[in-house]
């Protein structure tokens, strides 16, 4: 006589499988989301790094950071000069993206979000805070024009720009995930810290350095990408 499972046994087994799936599926989904964001960032970072180098070289400099004005030495005069230099640099910068399409204002009507997924602003470009021109490449990467920034007292005069690794139409449109701000002064990133529990109000905007170096701001001896889609409790006990 062949033995068979009873209906109750089958239902119990299916129930256990369902519970396990419910527990593990979100982690698996997040894992693949993170890997996709990581791959996208690395591709975008390689393109941007090369474009910055070529831009600086065409202007006769070794690096884009050569244009920085050290903190405490920024004056109205030398910052005005930096803005003039950036106007010229933008001509070289945009030459690096021959397939880029200037995005019109209707494309900006997208919300963007903080590292923890909270709504930051109504307009996509407004989230960046500069109203900068945005250009989209064929692979979806969106880059902004170069801009001169005066960081304020004790901060450098530097060059900044915004970029989105996977385009406006695609999510998650979160700072530190697919939205980043490049600044030509590395020290500026370290001052602001890329972490949701940082006392700095602009912490979300300065994650590029950590992603570029693959440094986890929480100091957990893991990669930068390990911190994505984590609850606020992940950051508890981290001091800045």
C-alpha cells in the first residue's frame, strides 16, 4: 500500500514554505536592487571620472580639483573668477557627452527622496537646489552642468554637479542610491557625512565620496552598498 500525504500535511507544508518565502523574499528583492544600483553607479562613475579628467586636461590642468579655492581664502574676486572658469569648463564638459540630450522642464516634475525614503522636494532639479541644466545620455545616465560653489565660511570654493545613475524616469530617485552630488573638494564630503543620523542637514547630498571609495559611513567594515535599504536602527550608535 502506497503512503500519501494527507491534505492537512500538504497545507501545513505549504504554510511553512509561505512563511519562509515571506521572510526571505524582501531580503532577496533588496539584494538585487542594491546590486543593480551598485553596477549602475560604477558604470556612471567611470564615465564621469574620465569626462572630468578630459575636461581638466583640455583646460590645461591635471585635475578638476586644481580649480579649488582653499577654505578661508574665498573672496568675491576669486570666486567670480572661478565662475568665469566654470563657464569655459562647461564647454569642454559637455563635449564629453556627444549623445547627451538636454532635458526640458516637464521632465523635472519628479519627486526625489532622502536616504531613508522620505520626500525631499516636489521638483527633481529643485531637490538638487541649483536649477541646473540636466543632460541625459543614451544609457539613461543624467548629468548636470558644472557649477561654481562657495561653501561659505571656512569652506572651499569648488566645482559641483549633480548626476543620476539611472535616469529621471527610473527609481528609486533617492540620495545616496541613484542620486549623487560630485564636489571637487574631497574634504567637503567628509565634513558633511553621508548618514541619516548625521547632525548635518545636508548629509544626503554628499554620499558620492563614500560610494566612490566604497566606504561604509556607518563604519561596519562592510561596503558602501551594504547600507542601502536599511532601517534607521542600522545607524544607531554611530557618532559623527
